[in-house]
């Protein structure tokens, strides 16, 4: 039986999967030696600016990426996957990373992790990650286009993009689960829901908009509360303010599970019964939600499925079987409603 697919292109002297260009191809097209290509690609001295420009232009035209083996950045032929995350302090992020690491290990790949929100120079970190890996997946946010340029020919898979991405992508779609939740709220007699969103007052999140729309189509007039941070502390603080208004409410739909845990804490301290007085719902399906009392109702996402789709796209692109962008390299993983004690 054949072994696991390889993520890494072969050394320059061997065959190259998917017809990808080698250093020999670049040298021949530019009319220079392999050593000159190496100098140009690595910014080394010993060649003229004109020659360097010509080599770089040919490399770009051939979609050539230098071998990590030739640069001596790794040893032993290990396959390298770069994972970009945006805050390891959020319990969601380690859960995602764990899924990626586990599935990558099954394929014999190593994973290099970059937390760009905690980095002093995120651009430099992403550039270094691309230099040491075969493919990069993760949350790119508003910096997606800049990092696409920084990574150059390194294939990218964006997770949960906010709009049509310039690269391959895995969408994480809560729309169906939100519809199921809205039906559930109607069936259980909820009359005055509040949407606790992680957003600024002038820009509701896409998730918040979906919640508001689903509720309004069912005859609700939901209150929208903007919270600046998607943390338990912020969820608790905003809940204290909501409860202090003395307005009627019987459900709080939080942006994520972490904020929902803060909502539960604030309700408990205020003597508000959950779910008797107020139902509480989160999003993500974190294991923490099953460890609190009452257990947390949530819109759960299968992070193993997210990792599996992302890794599948990465492998397909590296093998030359899939394009680097477009509908053919976009996948969707959907949330599902998980009803527990809190709702």
C-alpha cells in the first residue's frame, strides 16, 4: 500500500509533483547558473541588480518556490504545515490547533504555529512561517491580501473568511444552526431576546446580523448589544449592564461560548435563574460548555471537520490537483444546534 501523500516538493535534482518549476528551470530560463538563482532568491551579494531582477522575474513567471531543503531550513524530509491563529488565550484557538495537529500527525506532517495577535511583528512572523513551511492555513482577517503577497508562492487556505477570499478557504457557516435556534426559541416561549455581539456600535458582525435577521423574520424585536471584546469578562460586564436596565428579556444570544460563560456568571451573581428567567446560548461548541452548570446551549462546529477540509485543500494544491483560488478550492463546514440546560 502506498504511504501517506507528501506535502513537500522534491529536492531540486528530483522530479517535481504537479509539474512545478525547479531551480534548474529558473536557471535555464534566465540564462544563469543554479548558484546565481540561489543568490538572487536569497538576497545574497555577488550578482548585479539587473541579473537579480531578471532571475526574480523568471521565478515569478514560473511560479517557482525555493526548496526548503536547499535552504537548509529543515532536516530529515519532514513535511511542514504553517498554522496562523489569532489568540491562543481564547479556548477556541487551542481546540482548533489541537484538531489540526492531530490530523496533520496522522499524515506524517509537522505543524508550526504562529499567533499573530500576540506577535510584536505579525508580518515578519508570517513571512518566516512561509519560509519554513509547505503550506499555510489559518485566520487571516483584514491582513489577508498583505500576507498573500508576503507568502508569495506558498499555498494558503483561509479559515472562516469574512468575504470572498483571494486564496483557498474553508467557510464556517452558522446560518442553518441560527435558523434552528430561532425556531427553538419560538417553541420554548421566548419573547424578548437580546443579541450580545462582539462588534463596534457602527459595525455589527456577520454572525450578529444573521441572528437579528432570523429573529425578526419570526416576529421578534431583538435588542442588540455591542461588546468590544469576545471574552468572558466582557460578556459578564455587558450582562450586568443589560440586567441593570430593568428591561424585559428572557434570552441572551452571545457571540461565542466564551462570552456566554461570562453571561452565565453574571446571571448567577445577580440571582437570575438560567434558564427559568433567562435562556443563554453561545456559539462554537467548546467542551467547556459541558462542564458548567447549567450546561451551555450552543451552536457547535466540528473543528475536526474544519481541519480535515483545510488539510485536504492543502494537499490537493501541493500535488498540483487543485488551483490556488476560486470556487474549486472552497469548502463549507456548518454549525449545528446543541441544546443543553441553559436554553
